[in-house]
C-alpha cells in the first residue's frame, strides 16, 4: 500500500509499505522508528493509505491516524521474520545517507557472523503502526468512465455511505 505522511512544513511524502496485518482495530505495517515516515507520524499522526489494484481496475483509499504498536506485538512479528531480515533491521538506519553499498553489505555479514547463534533481540529503533481509519473510499472502474465510487465515513456509531461522482 502507498503510505502518505506529512512533514513539519506540510510537505506530503509517499512510499510503499507492506500491509502485514489487518483486523477490526485497523491496518498494520512495520518500519524503522527513526525513518522519515516515523518522524512525520510523531508530530502528525494523520495518515493516508492507498491500495492501487490496476489488474482489477480498482483502488481503495483509507484516511486515519497511526498509532504505535505495543512492544509485545512488535516482538511477536519480529521473531516470525527470517533471520536475515532481522539482521537487516539492525544494520539499516532507514532513510539516513550512506556513502557506499559496501558499508551496508560488510555490516550485514559482520553481524550475521556475530549473531549466528541464538535469537536476535528486537532493535529498540524498530516497530510498527496500526492505522485506525474513519474514512474509506472504494473506486471501481466501469465502462464509459462511469466509474463507481463509494465513500464510507465513520459517524460516531455507524458508517455513513455516499456515492460519489466519478
Ligand atoms: C513493495 C515495497 C514494499 C515495501 N515495504 C516496506 C515496509 O513494509 N516497511 C518499510 O519500512 N519500508 C518498506 N518499503 C520501503 C519504503 O517504500 C521506503 O523506501 C522506506 O520505508 C523509507 O521511507 P521513509 O524515508 O519515507 O520513511 C517498501 C518498498 C516497496 C517498493
């Protein structure tokens, strides 16, 4: 899904992340807690998630607020990841500048060697967010550009559903 956050000056940024889990409480993704997106969320947790599905001519857009996952939830997921991905989480300080790829690869193999035995603990700077949403728009492509659009908006205790013009 494409995640949009806004920086302190109101500049929006977008990037793809993997939706790892969803339930009635919201949509969950994992990331580095020092990354640009995490910094944005710290000062403004309003967020937009877009799922583009070109093959079926469809898109779904969520608006809501991102909340940090509990450490227990994050540990559970982190431990389910392949060991190499856990190591990468340690060595990559996401969105900081690096001079060469070699630095990254050397760090990776160094840590892989060091941590070859036992469990890899959760890095303090790695976690995830649950997006609690109160607006969802479903868009379905139809013939003659007469597309269907339905906007769901949470109103206190129910979803208000409106059809929007394409
Ligand atoms: C298909 C795809 C999936 C991705 N999944 C994730 C993810 O789950 N978590 C993540 O932190 N970055 C993911 N990335 C990398 C992000 O797009 C982005 O480059 C990175 O998170 C840094 O973003 P930021 O500097 O805005 O924080 C993914 C990229 C692609 C193309």
